C-alpha cells in the first residue's frame, strides 16, 4: 500500500526534497560546466513511459523531478483524428495528462487526455520553470504514421507547433541557416549550450513496437519522417518541421547505412538503443566525436544489473556516471521514484 501511494502521489514529499537538494548541488562547478557546455557535451537522464499514471499522478510531477527526458507513446486514431496517448490502447487515452490552461491546472483535473494536452502540460510547465531544461521529448509512434488517412508527418508537426510553439527547438534551429542538414550542423558542434536552451523542448520520434511488428507496414516512422524533412528542406520549408527522426537500435559503426537511400542519412542526428548493447559492443565514441545525441535505454540492464525501478541511489548514480563516460547523451530508465538521480546532469564522455 505504501508503494502504491508513492507511485500515485508522483514521488512527492521527501523524494521531491531530494530533488531540491540535487538542484542546489548543481549550482556548483560541475553544474556551471554542464550549463555552459554545448548540449552535445552533457549527459542527462530520462524516464521511460513517463505518461504512466501509476508512476506519476500528473505529467508535471515527472518534470518536477528535474529529468532531462520524458517519453510519450502515441497512436494515430484515424477515426477521431486524435493522437491518442497510451501504452496499449489505440482507441483510448490512458495517461497522466490533463487539460491545463495555466500552471495551477497541471496538478488537478481529470487525466487521460490526448497528445495535444500532454504537450500543453509540457509547454506550461516549461514556461513556469524558465531556467529548467532543456527537456527531450521522446515520442514513440506505436502504429506509425497514417499519412494516406490524414495523420502523417505534416499533421504531427501541426499538433506539436500548435501546442509547444516557441518552446520547440527544431531541426531548422540546429541548422541555423548555415548548414545544409542536421548532420552537418551536429558535426560542426553547432548545438547551443544547455543554458541557452533553458525552457525549451527537443522532440524526436522513433518507430513503434506495433508498427515494427506489422508485416504490412513497409514505411516506418524513421524513414517516413526523414523523407519528409529532406523534402521540406528541398522546398525551402524546413522551418515547418518540429522533430528529429531517430535511428532505433544499438549498432556499431554508422547505423545510418541501413538506409539504402543515402539522401536520408544526413537527417539523423538522434540515436536510441539499449544501453547494455551499446556498452557490450563499444564504439560509442563515434557518437561523441560527431556530436550526435545518443539515448541509452534500460540503464538497469547493463551488467551488473540493477533493480529496474528502485535501486539504491548510489548504485543508480554510479550507473548514470558509467553511461555518461560511455558517451550517452541521455540515460533512460524506469527509476521514476529517484529524483536525486533523475535531476543529474553530467559532463559527457
């Protein structure tokens, strides 16, 4: 019962006090270093399936921990035209997002809202915490886009633009009118500093588990969105794009060679895969050298394995430091109840 109350309360009370202590400690020399370093040279933490109401009663409570990344699972509901947010229900919302109009609304009202409302929660929280962040927004498109039914990349961008607006850091912001692609900008280390990105969100999309298991779906999210970015740039409209596509799955070398269409490869600067696989395979310095964003998931599975939800704080902190040294940009886990860990920002590599 006590564990249940902790999960439902969104890690309030003493846990948030630990987060406050961690935030104060970040004001020291290490905090100053990470604040003034380019985004590509720091490591933050993330929470898997952050929309889960069993972990946080409200999405804003996840952001209150100081985490650097939240994750939303989205479904295209072509019947209603709504982007549903849930783990397994493509026709209903099951999440901790509310219809917030201001900061006070973030912690009240009924939940189970659509993607737009989740994004509103993020935007309102960031506006109320202008020195926080930046926050990575990982979106798993569970069943992929349905562009032929009016729910493709352009419609996805419209939702993100409408609900996040100026809080978004977009591919065009990285390119800054000086670089022909995100890849060229990343390799030039054109990423702003963390302090310059305070109050901002960086969205990236990955293919969904249902999409990948569907033998009739031959156009996956990563390919579809990177084509979309390429074509927007060719039309002089790259500023319309809101998100970065990510290469999914740990691999050695340049995993973008899996795309037979080489014109898609320069649009990938985000990479997302299993932490244990990255550590076992090695070669992650390639991501750091080229200033790419590398998200390592399931941090607890790196040997020696840790508890998947509530390891001792020193063990979790040691694992974050280990993966930061292995060049992770984000260390993702289910350690929802450890704000002292989730608020950590370390030098990368």
